[in-house]
């Protein structure tokens, strides 16, 4: 039995033709800087070996890579994974390769990672920005490579931004709930949460101040187990409330602690997950949540960057609206 052979490479074509890699690439890309005799020899070799041109051959001819750097705070969160899936699918469709860089939850680390990405010879980068401010982005844009920044509003040449409207939806939801004279509302403050949750929490607090209503804030860890344990204690004295949690897993911790404390959901305890994912409809009772299609966000980010790379017109400021999805965890 013959061994299965991998696909023919540009290197094999170059060796069989007796020419350089660059010459093979020029032939593939119809570059005129090749003699007719050499071009014929290379084309005959390509046909004989059954070579199929790759992106590498094109990159050799154009001196342009097809690599996009992706900077995210963590791939462990479901909503980040959803966004990354959208990036991966769109990059595959457009023929780009992705290089992933993960930051820790600090501004200093984010800056170091982003600068590493930019100096690693990528064509462009997509940054999920949950730590950097305007001055940091301005500094990064000075590198003169296209950037798409997710979770911020930025301006500049070869610089585009994607931002979310979670804050406005939280203002709307809390205002509507307070008008009905419902339970006291509580916000779960997450340590080292990043700028997105900080903006949402500020919107929650400001809406209560404007309405002259009391509210509560509970500080929690980014852990289902610890949040569940904390709320078993909280529910010994706080027997009702409307709780806003950052993610589905933390919302589930509140629900389970409530049920295990003999409370009813949603009659006694109501819970809203701020960044809902597919798990909002899997958890029982199903979670009321705010929803943005983050896979679409990822796809859009790659499309925007691709337009920069191809010198096409780009919508440099894109906003995604969140929707309130009513399920069983609220009345």
C-alpha cells in the first residue's frame, strides 16, 4: 500500500523547477518580472505535481501576510468565546489567519500584550478593550496598522470601534421596574471586572439616584461556588429583591442559593443576567437576560478590519443594541 502524501507545497514546486520560492510566487500571481521560458517551466511543474496555490505564495509575491492579531481578556467566558467564534468563522471565509493573545485583568498587562501584538508583524489587530483608556488607544494607533477596538468608542485613521449599549438598556429596565413599585434592586459588584461592568453599574446607580430610590450593592468574586456560598448567607437576612448579575453563571448562583434558602423565584427573588448567553435558556428557571449576538460582533470586527486591509470604505463606529429577553427568573 502506498503511503498517503501531503499536499504539494510551493517549496517542492521551486525545487522541481530549479527556481526560487519568490519566482514560483511571481508566476502564480502573474507577475511580469519573469521570463517566458521560466514561466513555462514553472507552470508545467505546477501541472505535473498537481500543486494548488496557497496564501503563502500570494504573501511572498505581495510581501503581505494574512495574519490578524486578536487580543481578548479571557477565552474562558462564554460570551468571549462566542465573539471569538464569529471572528474565526469570518476570518476563514475571508482567508485570514488569526493569532490569539490573552491578557490578564490589568491595564499594564493589556498594554504590554497589545504592543507585543502590534510589533509581531501582523497586518492588523482586533482588541477587546476592557482596560485601556483613550490615551492608551491613541498611543497604539501611532503604530500605523489597522485596529478594530471592541468595547470602546475611539477615533483615528485606520482605527474603528465597536461598542455596546448595555448601559442604556439597564437604565431603561431599572426605570421601568421602579415605576411598578417592585422589590428593592441590588447590583452584584464584581472585583476587577473591567470597564464594561463599571459603566453598567454606574448606569444602575445613576438611574436610582435620579428616581430617588434606594438600592443595594453586593461585592462578589468571579466564581459560581463563592457567589453561591455568599448568597446563602445573604438570604438569611435579605429575603427578597431584584438582583442584577454580570454573567449567567453568577446569576445561576443567586437563583440556586435562593431556592436552597427556601425562597421562591421569581416571587421572592428576581434575577437578571446582564450579558446573557445560550445558558440563560438552559438554567432552570430560565434566566431573564440582556442579549447581544456576540458572534455577530466578532464577525463584524473581522469584516471591518478586512476592509481596512483592502483599502475599502469602513464604517468606523459601530454600535450593537442589547435586547431585554424576558424569561422565568423575573415577574
